[in-house]
C-alpha cells in the first residue's frame, strides 16, 4: 500500500486514467508487482522489459542462434518479390511499405542470405538468392567491353564504387559457397571496374557518369572498405596478382590517412581476409587498431548498431587467425583480447533487443509482416537492418564465445 501524501493526482490521471479522471487521490492505493509471460509451444516464457516492450531473455545457445538466423533469413525471403526485387522495408508499427530502393542494400542483403545458406542450406533459399542476383545483374549491370562491367545506380545516371563492390562481394560469396563457376566471368569484369576507379596513391574515386567520366571523388568511406573486402573475397578463389597489389595499395593509403578514425566495419571485414596473405606488423596493427582506437564507441549499447557487432567479430576473427599462425608476434601478444570479448558479448545482447520476437510483433499493426526481422527504435525495418543484424549473429554463432 502506498502513502497517498507522496502521490500526485495529475500524474496518476495521466498514467492510469484516460477517460474518467479521479477528482482526488484515494485514501488507500494498492500497487501490485507483476510478471509478464508469453505462451509458446506449450510452455510459458518469462519476459523482461526492453526498449518499452516485454521480450524474453536471450538464450545464448547454438540452437537459439540458429533459430534467429533461420527466421531472419525467412523474413527476407518473404520480402522478396517474384522478380527478385525486395520490398525495401516496413514501418513496424503500421506495416506501411517503404518505397525507396538502394541497389547497394539489395546486393548486401543477398550476400547475407548466402551467409545464412551456409548455416541452414535449403533449396528455397538458394532459389531466392539466385532470383535476387539475376534481378540485379539483368536490371543494373552495364557491360562496357569484353573486360569491363559496372553497376548502374537506380534512377541515376551514375556508377558508384559501393555498387560495384557489394555486387562483387555477393557474387564472390556465391562462388565461394556453391562453387559453380557461374559468375566468375562477371566477377572478373566487375573487379576490373573497381580497379579502374583506383588512383595511383591507392585511393578510390567514388562516382562516375555513365560515359566513365569522373562525377564525385568522395561520397562515403564505406565504399573504400567494401571495395577491398570484395576484392579479397574474389582473390580467395581467383588469385589475380593485380587484385592483391591494388588492395595493398589501398590499405597503405588507409594507414597513411588514419582511416581508423572512421570505425568502418567493412575495413575490418577486408582486413580479416587480407591478413591471411600478409602479416607485416603495420597491417596487423591497422587491423586491430580499427577496433582498439574506437573501443569505447563500439562497445556502446545505447542505440541500435549491428555494424558495431560486425566490426568487433571481424576483428576477433583476425585476432584468432594471427594467434594461431604467429602467436609470438609482439602486436598480437600485447592485444587486449578480453576487452574485445566483453564488447562482443555486450553488443550481441544489445542487438537481440531489436529482434522482433512474437511477443513484440503482436503489438504492431500487422505482426506477420515484421515478425523475426530487426528494427530500430524509430520503427524502421529495412532489408539492410536485417542484413547487418543477421550477419553479426552468424559471425557470433561461428565464434567460440558462447
């Protein structure tokens, strides 16, 4: 029972009485302590409050992580139309369709679906992966000659580095997974397109007009990381020396220009591949510093940021490779691995708070359209939100951290 002297009538009416208001504070008020449960598969699941919703606590197990991956992948399948184009996103509270589109996010989302296939292979998922690939190539790829392809941006007469890079990443990941040599020729031609956008100092130009004249030198540093990651993914199956030299030149430029200040997850992805071929100290330091110099910001759990988890886990994979292959290296020996591990655990648990379990979906206008996606606090569920979140969960599931 509460002492009514401590209660404010205006506050009580605002919080508990919408239609009929109290005229005075009652003599006695009884407050109940309650617990929330969700009934599923013939059992009660206890819920805790997160982000204004009641949600179950994350069960960190291989089975639960597999379930999240499978469900998120199915959500993307359900958002893919018959022609291979995705529904770009929904506002989760109203189920209103987001009508924008971005071909970079189309390619990145399809890449994440290939990662999901490696965890839960099935014919339906492969069919949807191939539909999405064919939609992109048939609609946006331009062939300039027998050696050069670029990807055109939607409704804009321009080619951007990120479009080429994420398309190459998608195709190289497909070839790494299915080993069909189906897209190798196109991979070569798009890689040539990326190399043609590199300057002598190692930097990349970011945007060209369709006649291949320069449009914009710089748009976003994310394009640079996407470029080296996609090139290294292709190098894994097609070890062209010019690709390796171009990536090395780009990384040297990143080091000289202090790219760690950008905390770019794509650079960490790229370095996790590059370090397998070159273990010079300056490259090891750059790969690990991309996390270490940004560790406080990356460890934050105050907002939805799946790319933070991606960067942390890519760095963890880099460290594991180095630990196994050059354990006596001074940079590796002095690296604070426990701090990185704690940051990963913290951000993965935070990421789960934005996963739309059924007990969250039921409060939205159309639960079936958004269930098992990932959404931000402004009620946005875009394909790339699911892409980045699912990619982080896959990386975590394949780690030894749980």
